[in-house]
C-alpha cells in the first residue's frame, strides 16, 4: 500500500492523531469511555455532533432499523470528509455520497437489496473519486473488538484461497504465538461517531433493540460517541418487561433523540415494516434528490405499514395465496428444488445478504422433507425461523416473530460460523472460475476501467467455515464462468478433509449451480466438473457457454424436474410472489418484474391486514 493509499487512515482527536496502521498507538487519544448518562436532544442536536473528518459508522441491516431521518439531517448539515466505515453501504452511503459528505469508504458489501447495485457507490468506486477498501466481515468484527477491548490487535481465521487478506487495511498473517499456525491479525478499527436507530430508550438512556442487532454492539463499543434516534422513550424499568430484546446500556450511549418514524422508509419492528413502494419510487426518481424522496409523508407514517407490522404468521398462513399456475417447472424452480434436495433434518442453513433463491430453497426444504432443519435469516440474525411465505413486506416481521432467538452479526460468527456449525449458505456469484474461486468485487471493462460489484460481505470467511460450499450463477456465460477470476473475493481454500479437520471444519460438498448445469469442485484436481445438466441442455451448449475447458463426470446425469407436489408448495406456500425470479432476469427486465411483485405484495398485505383486523381473528 502506497503512502497515498495510507493517507487519511488515521483519525484526529484533539492535538493528537492516531494512525490505524501504525504499530504504536497513544491510548490517551482514543478513550472510548462515555458519560454514565447520555444527554437527550433533538435530531438537529445529534447531527451537530458529527464533525468533519469523522470515522463514521451506521447501524441497522439492509432495510431494517436504518437511521434514515438522522442521516438526512447529517447530510443536510454540510459535514464533509467522513470516512464511512460499516459492514454495508447501501442506502445510508447513498445519502451521504449524494451530499458530498464522504471522502473514504470502508465496507464489506453495498447493495440496495432487490433494487440492485447503489448507483452513487458504483460511480464513486468506478471513477476512482473516493477510495474504497474492502473488508471481510470477520476481519471488521475483530478490528472493532480490538478497539472495544483496548487491544493492539485481534486474531481471526485467514480467508484461505481468497485475495482478501491483502485487501483488508492493516491485516497480516503471522504464526500464532502458541500453536505456530498461520493466523490473521488485524489492528483496532476505531470510530469517531456511530449512529443507530432503535425501538426505545428509557429515561436513563438505556437503549432497546428488538430483532437482529447486526454489528451495532461491536460498533458502539468501538466508537468515541454513539448517537441514537428512537421511536419511544419509556420510564425506567420498562425495558425489563420484554422478552427477547437487547439493551445497549446507558454508559455506551452519548446522546438520544426521540424521532418517531426515524427509520422510514426502512422498517422498525414492531412499529412499521419497510415501505418498498416508497423506496422503489425514490430510487427511480430523476427529478429530485434522494434525501428529499425519503422523508416521512406530510400526513405521517402510513397506517398500512403500522398495521402490517402487527400481522402474524398464523394470519398469513391462513390466507389464500395467488396461485402461480400449474405449468411446467421453470429453471428457477428447478434450481430451487434441487438446492432444497441438498438439505435434511441435520442442516443448519444461513441466508446471507441478498438472496431470494437461497431463502426459497431453504424454506421449501423445511416445509417438505426437512422439518427439523435450522434456517437463519438476516445474516444469522433470526435464528431457527419457521418457513413462512415470502411476502416481501412481511418477510422480516414473520421471521422476527417465529425465530427462536435474535442475534448480532458479531456473536453469530463466534458462535456458529467460526465453530463450523453452519452446514449450508448458498451464495450468488457474478463470476466463478474453473477452481471455484469467486469474484464479487470488480470486473475490468474491455475498454478499460472497472465495473464495481457489491462486494463479498462475509463470504471470504465462511466459504471455508461452512460444511458445504454452494454457489449459484443465474446466467451461465463465458463472462460468468471464466478460466481465472481477476479478484478472488472468496474461495474454498480448505477443500479436503486433511486440510479442513485441523481447523475444526466438517467436509461436505462443493457445488456451483447454474441455469445450464451443476458443477462439483473435485477434491483431487481442484477443478470444476459437470455432474448434472439442466433438463434439455446438451453438453455442447455447456461447452460453448463456458470460458474454460469443461469436463463431465462419468456419471453425469440430468437434474430431476420437481414433482407437482413440490411445485405446488414452492409456488403457493413458500414463494407466492415469485421473488426467486429476480435472480434470473436481466437488468432491463428487473424494473417491470419489481413493479409486478410490489403490486402483488401490496394486495396480499392488504388482505392480511383485513384478516388480522376481522372479529374472527380477534
């Protein structure tokens, strides 16, 4: 890394400057101790506490509990030169980029969920206007923990097979001082300011989070100041009366503002669900600033969003669903059913960042032949959910309701991923090479320059930790199946039992699913081999659509078409809106399909609300 690359990686505190990549840190300049009681202020007071040049983190996850109102206030305050540091970019980063408030970006992943890649992030990354540094999720978690615990570094499992160790700022591999095995080490990742939205605070300043915590607790512990907006302020003692909430104690919080609807148009359960229609309109608008399109409506929080948050899984399951017909199985249905067949009652399947296909496959398996399997959604934040129907506006609330437990991304790594407890997490890939290495960071254009992709999230870490390594490429082509990826953002570097067992990992299958075939990563040759072909697809078609020389297993067979019973469950019980289709359409087709899904989603949610409100329901 050059001196120019290093510039700005430190953060100022008073007269002293702390350099994250330096070997020595003056700890007097990085005290994270906060007052015992936060001050209560308004949203403008919180925004005024953010300074130019802050290392700045944002809480929430995807479209859940995002501090949108506070972000809009910060974006409008004129603050400059923020170093944006979060697991995800997404909507918060788009708002700050629009305001010209960001000078540097450090993240693991950036997406607008079903709406695709964030345009401002892509533009900034592709034209080189703002430095972007990609972290693995585990490295970021451990770096935050190092800051939180006043340690000079923290160890983490090396993401073997990928190029990510060299991309994480300051990370190195060194022999463990006790065991002598190669181990990753990362320096502290300290934040000046961390902002979050939560459900409630009590009058003493304790803050309650309901549902998945994402990395909120780790980031709060690593931050000099923590600024929180809440839906409600309740008397002291009220937070003890609930069941599965998490509490950020008052000594971890700097200031709080009461901002009902502060996450809108994102969700804040149990108060309101995500307004996907409002998000769709905001992202499509070209005549107004994104920030202006994301404010609360003049007449307040839409009542339908509040009522939708109260809809129960029992109500949804009792509702008639729009039948998707009885035609032949489509390729998305064939792949979903084939993935589901990989799962059994002993499976622990995690659904990661943005993957309707994985969610459909897992829920299909649990609703049919594997009722005792464990499904974890929201990046393992919802643990052991029921296979509720995938109604877009209700997915989060139904998973939150039916989950046995809620967790944070930091503790799920140490409890499940690093322990090797997760058996499956199928992940979409933009590009896969003949050795099963994945690139989800950037592609070179033939004319020069880059096409920025969302990033690997935590896949570089968990690709080795999961028992089974499952990838899918929705559109098989010579551009997506290549001889060698430019950047190996994740890979199964530990493949054989001899490599995996010393690390405490179980050995399972390594498969790549495409719309033409299924590859297996051979343990001897470490090369992808076709083991199954999609119905009606010839070997010659696969050869012509693949960017490397294809080999076929001697027992290569055709993928079975799902039974009529399986299709009925998939179409009418698990995925009544057909969300799985979003993975298999082109960018040009995506807008029309989203509009169709949103219309069907709204109609179904309105029927659920009516059923929930009926005298029979009460």
